[in-house]
């Protein structure tokens, strides 16, 4: 011990120790900063886009919807396992439309009487092609890749396709089989 400390102890002056109040104040400030950091991370996680979608063609993501003839013209069939609707247009074309609203991600049911998808969260509405007919949805419903092999409709749910508008090349048609008679 130094001479100064011994002198102070003799005179009754003890070295300053932190008080309980200052310790608790520092603890509360630290906990407040920690809570703010957790809140900031939560907000960033909410605003970050979902990156879980796979880009490879995985056999588990291919859903066999059924034969082309099973789906009547101008109809919508829900596929719960794949989280999509298979839309058969009036001209015979097919679209695999996502069930998620492009506004807030709510599930949009098909209302057959009104021939439209209606979002229960904020009243967005979409036609059979997934185009917005009533905002606040900013863009059409997303699509899934659809293909027809041997007159069987198959949908690849491994990756959603975001789109800004409907285009005719998004519709998939079954190849027409020509029946030719063979003459001997």
C-alpha cells in the first residue's frame, strides 16, 4: 500500500466504491441498449425478403395435378399441398397461381360466384389470371412453373415467379393430338 492510502485510511477516508444506485443505473442503461438492439434486429428480419425458396428442380417440389381433361374450362382448383391454385382459362390454357396476396402475404381464397380471388386482409381482388382488379395489392399474384407431359399437368412449386403484369406467354397449353387415319 502506498503512503497516501495509509494516511487516508488513518484519517477515516476510505476509497470510493460504486454505490448501489450507480450500479443499478448502469444495469438499466445496458438492458435498455440490449432491448433496442433486439428490436432493431426484429425489424430488419421482418423487412428482409424470404430467401428459403430453392432454385433447383427438386422432385419433391413437382406436384402432379392430374390429367388435362380433369379440369373444366374457366375453373380454379385449389392444391393445399402445393399452396397454389390451378387455373384453367376459357381458351384451355393453364396457370399455376400462388395463394399468397402480393400485398401482405395473406391467403387469398377463390370465390367461384364472383369469379375472383379476394384477399380477406385488405380487400385486394384478382381475376382468374391473377391480375389485380382491386388494389391495394401492388402487382399480380405470383406464378409457379407449370408443364404438361403426356396430358398430365405438373407444377414445380420449388420457386415462385414474381411478375409485374400478365403476359400471354405465361399461359401453358396442352399440345393438341391430331388423329390421323392410316390408309392401307
